[in-house]
């Protein structure tokens, strides 16, 4: 009986550690690349210190740090408001019936050779051509979070991703060019989509409504966004509500590929 109790304790303990690790991994994914990452790391360090003092029976410092953690909970909710919303949206809108998407949540369980089915080269090639002609465009690539709530604002489409299709959508005289195109797996599933615009005030004035919309959708979901500026022809890559730097379009292609299987 004692042995069974000991075994049950260890199994429960292992499950507890696993669940905490998964939770921390999800939170890290949400705040990675943003200013909130430093706050997140600080919280983890303070929490680890708190548990260490409890383990060593240091009652005074443990109670002090514990009180700080409890009082600071309200402040954390305010600081991580966007991240908490995004986390809940990710849990509620993830399609776990899709094997590929499910395995993306658990990187260590992915099949060998599993990669994104999206033709990233075709997307970047189309962006390169539109950049040379200063054709404005905004392309949103769905990852784990469902984008059904924005797809319904545009026109449904089901066209396989390729360079001519993307260029024709954003051609200046095309009736589909106004708004965003949404890509799911390797298909353009909606055009003329209206995106939520960010309220961030620190975005440089040289970026227009397309860029603010791209930041907005990447704040609220884990989608990736590519924007071609109509004024400068520059190609911007936006994820997690932040602009991502790259040296050239070859590097951008690799970054997008990695983000799609992350």
C-alpha cells in the first residue's frame, strides 16, 4: 500500500510538472518577440525564488514574496491584457481535429518531415513582383487560431496558392484588391477581408492603414501578415503585433516557413 501511494505521488507529480511546462510554453510563445517577454521572464524568476524559499522553510521571505505575487496578480492582468485575450482565443479557436495543426502544438511529437503545406515561395515571389510595381497588398496566413470571424467580412474563395493568383487579387483594377487576402494551408480562402486595426500609438507615421490592420490581426491571433506598401513598395512581415526584420527576401522566406511549423 505504501509502495502504491509512493508510485501514485510520483505519477501525479510528473503530470503536474508536465502541465506547468506546457502552460509556460504557451505563454512564452504568446509573448516571444514582444516587450512583455522580459516581464514574463521576471515573473518566472520570482515565482521560482518563491517556491525555493518554501522548499527551504524560509517562512519570512516566503510569506513576503508570496504576498507580492498575490497582490501583483491584478497588475499582471492589466499588463498582459492582450496576451491573456490571445491565449484564451488560441484555446477556444484551435482546430484539434486537424492532425497537422494538433501536432504543431507539441513540437516534440511532430512526425519526421512534417512541414507547412503552404507554398511560401509563391507568396514571397508574388510580393516581390508587387513590390517592384508598388502594388499595395496585405496577405494574412492562418496558423492555429481560426480566422473565421474575419473571413466572413470578405468574399469567399477557394483557390490554390500560386504567384499569378495572388498578383491578380491585388491588381489595381481588380475588384478584389481592396482589403486583405486570407490563406489557409495552401489555399486563398477569402479576399476583400476587413481586419481589426491596432490601437498602438508607437507605430511610425510612415506606415498606413494596411500596416496597422496587419498589426491588429497579429495581436488578436497567431496569424502571420505580409504587407506590400503602395507608397514605397517595401515588404513588411508582421507577427505577434510586431514588425520582424530580415536581410533579404530569401531570409524572409525561411523565417515564414519556420514560423508556419513552429
